[in-house]
C-alpha cells in the first residue's frame, strides 16, 4: 500500500473511532440526563432526611411582632433615659441614620412603663407583658441583636431570609429542604396572619432559589384556613382521586421534557398534598375540638386577643401534628408617633395568647421539643420622633426564645446605657438563624444548595451560635 493511501486510511479510521466514541459518550450523557430527568419527575422533595446532629427541638413557633416593637419598653429597661429625658442624644453616641430623616427631634424619651423582676431568675419585664412575665424563667432574652435594614420591607425580609434583598429562601424553606416533612398530610412550613398586611408579602415565606416545594403555605384567619380545602359538592373521593391521577400523568409527561423546572415537581406534590389534606386538615384546623378552658387560656373569649389567640392555638395544633415551622405574625408595631397607644394595643393583643401558648405547650409535654421565638425585624430608638414616638433601630434590639433546648431565665448581651446600640455580645440576624437551625439539628455551615455555581447556605457568609442560649 502506498504511503499516502496508508495515511488516508489511518486518518479515516481515527475519525471513525472518534465519531463512534463521541457518539457513545454522548449516548452515556443522554442516558444520564434521562435518568436525572426521570429522578426529577419521581423524586420526593419532602422525604424525611437525617439531622446533622441530635436536635433539641422538633418544631418552631415564631411569634413575629411585625413593625418593630420597642425593646426599651418591654424587655430592656434603661433608667438613664429618665435622667436625660428631653435632652439631645450625646455626641459620644454618634448620629445614627434614621428611617425618617428630618423628622426626628433627637431628644431622649424615657419609657413610661413600670418595670419589675420576675421569676426566680429576676428577669426584668415591663407591665406591658404581665402574662408573659409569669414565664420569665423559661425565657432567654437576647438584648444585643443587630440587623442591617432601616425600612420594614427589607428588614422583615432579612429576619426571614437573612438578606434585606428579596430572592433568598426563608428559614422555614431551609428547614424543609434540610429535614423534609415529618408528616404527609399537612404543609411543613405554615404562615398565620392577623388583619394587618405583612410588609413584603410572600417573599418572606418564599423558597427563593430552592425548589418551589419548600415554600411556605399561608393560612387564612377567617373561615377555612386553606383555600379550596373542601371537595366540591357532588364530587366524591373516587372521582377526585381519578382527576388527580390524570393531572399527575399529564404533569409528569410535561416534566420529563423540562427536568429543570422545579415548579412542575412542586405542582405534582401540591396536588397530592391537597388531596391528603382534604381528608386530614379539617380535623387539624377544627378548633371546636378544643375545650372552652383552653380557648380562654389563649384569650379567644376576649375581642382584642381572639384573632391572635386563635392563631397560636392553631400553631400548637399544627406542631402537635408534626408541622416543623409555623410563623404567627402579629400587628403593626411601627410607632413613629403615639407609641403609648400603639404598643398598649399590640402588647395587649399578644401578651395573653403567647403566655397561653407557653402554658399549653408545657402542660402537654411539647415545650421541650418546640422552640418559641418572640420578636420583630428591629427595635426602636431611645430618642423620640414627632414628640411621642420612636424611630426604627436595627443597631440594638431584643428577641427572646423559649423551649426546644433553650436555657431560660436569663438576659443575654446588652445594649448601651441608652439602648441605642448592641454593646456586649452583639448577635446578628445570621446568628439568630444559625441558632434556630442548630436547635433543629442542622448545621448552618453544612446546609448548602448549589445555585448558579455557588454553594449557598442559609446564613450566607456569616453566622455563629448564641451559645449562652443553649441548655
């Protein structure tokens, strides 16, 4: 064979080999993609998952005081404000940014509350929370919280998602992603609201870049909490099952062609969950099953506490049925003016129901496994605004936690003598989130999700445990 012919044949053979090999590799890749697509259609995103470490809490009930309650008038007394009442904020404290530039009088305003020590721990609580004060020895009051936002929308978003910018998953979504569902008949992450619109709306319980199956479910407070829960008249269980099977087949067929669209998977899961809920949820949300004594404990027999009392009683029934994360929003605490009227109202609305929740959980043996949180997106300033209100304060404010592995009867950290900035042991929102996850058995550093080439975690690039709070 001529040398030129030999070279040509060798080249053709190599081309044939590479072509066939690449086709084979391509087939393997396609087979792999097909397997992934099949898994995407058939996987169960809510399947229970292993904890990173032994948890001390199974569920969370977050009493979210939306609008920013004043720590200076509830759980963080500052007697020095009496001494300097009406005087300008000393220059040594710096000039903080304000949410309403040009409107602040910048004169110090003392609290009008009466304060007392409560419980064996001697924890300070104001007369705005007399019922909660009876549970002082259960509370770990973190007085040195900090956040980054000045306005409500960004700050509520950060307290829920870790960021003042929308688009990240809420804590309840991270918990659902990390642990899966502990029940198969109710949502894992539930939002309860009163008559006040939540700043930022659904982005506060969004799944963000996580699959849509992990987003929260908003319950209504009037009528049936879940829309379309009851089967339409004339439609039996067999007919409803057949309809869902057909919808499921159509969605799976479509999902096989679009394996990256998590909304399709979420739709399949939500249909199945809705079907199971039609059988089980009516019992879970039926408060008529509760005794009159229990309803009174939550304040459901009084007009001003009835709505929030109902929500917290429902929260107890949900965690009793293994719902992992419940947020119960309360009120509009944004007291730029008339803080006495505003906080008198909302403390009155929340005090008895929260105390009732703590008592009820304890009596049922549920408090040790349920983490209860109280707080808003920030606190309020020691200087007044418009003469009788307080401005937003993300530089130093208070939350408290109880149950679920918390060491109660203590105040953690401090703000300065006027209550403006966190001073001793400051704890950021990311630290609060890291601690919540830890109590649920999740390591915030190990709970990750690959998004746009970056391994995301709930505390972004921060977060440390509030060690003093842990029992």
